[in-house]
C-alpha cells in the first residue's frame, strides 16, 4: 500500500524536492545568504516533510485498506466510512453503482424465472402431442414402427434432458429421500428404451445383491436413464451388464457396456458440459449434456460417480451411494 501511496503522491514529492534544490541553489549563488543556513533550512524542511508524509499515509490509506478487505457483495453496509471529501465521492459512487447492479440483477432474475417457467410449460405442452404420436406409431407397419419409435425416443429424451436441466437449480426443494426399489426402477428405465435396444440387438445382464437403496427415486431414475442411454448409444450386438453390490453399508451400482469405449485423454472430461468426445464426432446426435446432468444430480444426492474405460472394450460407470447417516443432512437442509 505504501508504494501505491508514494506513486500517487509522486508529483507532490518531486515538486517538494525541486523547491528544496531551488532554495539550496539560491543560498549557493547569493553570497549575502549564508549557505549553511539554507542547508539547515532544507534539512528541517525535509525532516518535517517526511513526518508529514508518514502522518498523511496513516490517515489517507485507512479507507482504502478497509476497502481491500471487503468481500465482493451487494451489501452497502460493508463500504468503509469516508473521512475526506474524495473518499466520500468514492463511497457515494460505489453505493450508487451497487444499487444499479442490484436493480439490474433483480430484473435479470425475474426475466430468467419467467423464461424457465415458459420453457417448462412448453415442454409439458409438447409432451401431449408426443404421447399421441406414440400411440399413432404403434399402429403403423412393424418395419416403419421401429424407425419411427427410435426418432420419437430421441425427441423424448432431449425434452426430458431440457426439463431436468431447468429443474436442477431447485433440486433441493424437490428431493424426497426414501427406500427405493432399485430393480423396479431399472426395469422401468430399460422398458422405456426397449425399441432402441431391439433395433441395436442389445440385451441386459442384471445381478442385484441389494435391491433397495436410500435415495430420491425420481432423480435416481434420471441418472440411470442418462447412463443407460449413453451405454446403448455407443454399443451394438452386445449385452449391458448391471451390477449392484453392498459392502460395509456402502452400495455401489455399476452399468457396464462393451462398446467402443473412450480414449484415456477424454476420461477426465466426460462429465463436462457440452463435451462429446474427441474421437466420436460422427455421432452428430450427441449433445454432451446427459452425463453432465447426471453428474450434477448425483452430487446433490451425495452419490459419487466413477468411470473406467478401455478403447474398443467398453465403459463402466459406477454410482457409489452415501451412507444413510450422511443422507440425513440432505433431508434437513
């Protein structure tokens, strides 16, 4: 801070030095003035100036030192009290700017909430014709039905992702922790993908040592849906292995496919928003949102996600559920 203070006052300091040099020059050139007297006067002036600078530094830097320690926020009371006219101007302008920012932020929040409500309403409205379309597709020729159901399922899954994307910021208000039937939940999600799985000749090998887990059924279903969708998307003519084990009160659910796998350089990025892989750009339908959303929901449910993969051999996603006593704090937040 002292360096900044001296830099700010550099012009004043240079002017003072210049004035003292001018006094010494006059004492040296004017023989009627004792030179030692001018040196003494210059010395006393410099000493007084140094004391003055130290005193002014303590007083003038106090406001800015407090300002440096203030955490960024919209709290007007956090602004230090001004002790000089210039500090008062700074304080007033900061207060006015914060008020403007708060007003703009409130307007943006209202606008964002309105857009979210409109989006949710639109998604719910679209679901009605989608349901009707599904019924119509089921009456068509079997060959055409499979292709139409696949495209219908893609639209349905994209709408489902968008719906949950808008709900995730408020997930804390939507959690209901209870004993969840894992087998029923898995079969329900697999059934919704049956047309796609039949088209790609994909089966499921399921072994559950534990069939019940303490979590939110609706949001866990969403996570499983994203993992199953990812597994089916990158597999063909193979089974998807689903295992659930429990050890020392910790339940682990793993979903393993035997598809193309993913490169080691991409493993750390697969949960990033919008990431679709560096070797799979031929999959134009990929949005890079499914695994990102699954990760966000899993963190809210205190579920740890792990992934293992070998190129050409497949991928395995593991969901490690928190212990029951750790979930208690979710229900009380």
